[in-house]
């Protein structure tokens, strides 16, 4: 449930997407596409999913979009000058809290939907999860190839917000990519452990306390955690904060103006969406 909305919302931030309001007003269709890839509902199950998703979607429109807009406008003001790594981290934390609010709002609805699936549907769901993991697994690459991919991905993402990166910006991105620690094998191993635990959890979906167990599972319970991987992830996040801080100091006047315009345009879209009611 929450994941379906998160997947659909992610489309709003795709590079080049200029139809934010159109996409948001059709999130129910996008969510159904996302869910249809994972499980075949019966008519009654689909009716319940549609009702639960619509309630979550309306909550999101009424309570969250204005908060997104506020943060975007604050960020647009902040980037009038170079930002510190701490400031970048603060705005990143705001985004994390928005995602957490959505997760918490959707948890009970997700548990309700999972609890009414029968065993064959759960088997299909688990198989689709494994297939998705295999499809999304990074290709076998050398460390150098992974660094090149990081540079390309970051440069492409920046271009959608500020325009073509300058040589100095590309050099800083390359330096960051060289420092980034990546261990695809650990990530795959974690995902496999998570899936095994999820399968065990689904066997208890009709027993009391399922929602709490589901919450604990999504919160990456201690049995799943890899201390080294967690430490590496924390260090990578800190390097990313520093990178964003450095890039903010390297923006040209034209790039800074373009970035601020993108942020404020997106804030305007969210505010207009929040004001709409009864959207089709």
C-alpha cells in the first residue's frame, strides 16, 4: 500500500517530467499498475485496495503536499548561497521524515490488505519479489565501472535540475565516486535474508499482532542488520552531504537560478494540488 504510493510519487521527480499535476491526479491508476505487477486481486480484494488507497491518497493530498512545498521553498532560499554539509543533511532529514509519515499512515492499510491474501497469492507475491530483486541486481562490474556509473548517474541527475555540469563540478563528482564504498554482494545477501524473513512473517498474517510484526520487519529488525554495511552506508551518506555542499558552492549564477526556479515551480505545483478536491 505505502510502497505503491511511494513508487507512484517517485514518478513526480523523474528528470524531464513536466506534468506533475497530471501524474499526481492519476496516482490511483499508477498504484494499481504497481500492485498488479505483484499480485492478482479478486474483485472484493481490489475493491478494498482501491478504497484504502484512495483514503491514503486523500490524506496525503490534504496534509502532506503543503509541507513538501514549504520545504522546497526553504531549500530554494537556502541555495541562494553555498550550503554547509549540515544544512544539506537537515533538508535530507526533512525528506526522510516525509517518507516516514507516509509509511506510518499506510502501515495499517498495508497490513489489512496483506492479511486477506490467500496462500497462492502470497506465493505469487514472494516470487515477484524475488524476480524484482534479480532484475534490479546490479550487473557484474569492476570497481572502476561502478565508479563510472556513479559519475554518470549523478551527472545526469544534476543536469535535470541545474543544467549541464561544469568541468569543475564533474571533477568533484568523480572525486566523490572514488571515495564511495560499494559492496553489491552484501546488498544482495541482505535482500535475500529480508525475503526469507518476510516469507516467515506472511505465514502469521492472520494472527493477532501482525501489523506490529510487519512494522518491525520493515524497520530492518536486528536479525537482518549488518553492522559493517550500516557503518558504510552512514559514511557514504556523510560523503554525499559534503558533495552536495561542495556542488552548491560551485554553481554558476545561471545554474543557481535554474535550480531555484525548478524548486519553486515544483512547490507551486504541490500547493495547487493540495488546494484541489474531487480530482479524477
